[in-house]
C-alpha cells in the first residue's frame, strides 16, 4: 500500500494560498462598489420624502 503524502501537502498549501487571497481581497478598495452604494442611498433618500408626501395626501 502506497500513501501519497504530497497530495495532502498540496491541498494544505492551496488552502493557505486561498485564505491569503481572500484576506487580501477583503481589504482591497472597491471604488465602483462604493459609488454604487452611494448612488443607491441617494436614490432612497430622494424617494423617501416623496413617498411620505404622497402618503400624507392619500390619508387626508
């Protein structure tokens, strides 16, 4: 019976590399994603008062 220990070592090394990449990606700046969130918040803030105003006239 032959046991190939290299497979386990490669798997561990691959796992280390993937974890390292994931940690690096976590802290990488994402300007387009930030811009999208900003635009989304701006649209929500513009829609919010309009929805409240239309609700007030509907109740009156």
